C-alpha cells in the first residue's frame, strides 16, 4: 500500500514533529508515541519562543489562544497557530505552525502539520493531518469501530492490520474534506484529494482524487 506510506502522504519538513516518524513506514505507527514525544520535545523548545503553561504544555509566544479554549497536556502549539473560542484540546496534540483549531473543535492524540485548518465543529482523534489539509464544518474522524475490534486499513483486496483499537484518519498534504463528512476508522486519504460534503469514507482514497461516494472515486483532471 504505497499510498499509505509516510513518504507518500506527508512533507515532514512541514511539522515540528518530523522526528516522531523516524524509522516508521506507516503514519498510524506514530499514534502510540505522540504523548511521550511531546514531553521530550517540549523540554528542548526555545524559551524565548515558547511559554510553558502547566505540566507538559508549550505554547508559542506568537500563537493566538482564546481565553475560552481548554488546553490539556501534553500539548505543543507551534508559532502563529490559532486556537479559537471554545476549542477543546484533550491532550496528546501537536498543533503546527499557522494551523487553526476553531470553535467547538475537539482534538485528542493528533498531529496537525503546519497550516492545517479544523475551524468549525470538528472532532479529530487519533489522527494525523498533513500540510494545509482542511476539514469542512462539522466533518469528523470516527476513531473507534462500533464493534470495538482492532482497526484494519483496507485498499481493495489489500489489508494491513494496525493492532490499534483507536485510529481515526490519516490525511495527506492538502486534502480537502467536505462539510459534515465522517471519516471512519482506518481511513487514509492521499495527497491533494477532495472529499465531497456529506460523505461517509472508509478505506484508502488515492492521491489527487475526488471522492464522490464509495463507488465513484475519480482522478482529478
């Protein structure tokens, strides 16, 4: 599954968390490592550029954080990011440079690369969102299967057992997710692909594609 490999999904120079992916093949392998990585990285950050607020929370001095936002660690908010009114960061989160976490958006065990936008009523859990990816209003990652079994990534007849009970979505660079879409557990969306609004997505979406429904995925022209 070449589409699912880290090298084919992400520009690692566009995240403070590049070292998190060292030695890994698939991005979901990083999910259990996020918390420990934040705690180690945070202690190395330049105190001239980052404030430490409580246990294992580091916020760039030029980031904008609304007073109504709830921030729980471990957490790193990188430079020029914006955490808006009533955002709920539950912890184990890296918010990249220039990223936007918006009104009533909830984050948990995630890496948002630089310039990611999750600006309106989004739930993003156990997921990794690539450079400049964007989730439309009300779109969410569903990170646990209804039968609570371990998540398997499926691409046609190919399958990869992840060994994870909690796994939301892996979005490549510059992915656009339409409003009120649900990304089911184990979803992987290739670079520069678009998901139609109101979609229910499962499995692997190829790069540079338009997802209209599970039976209609077309290459961008």
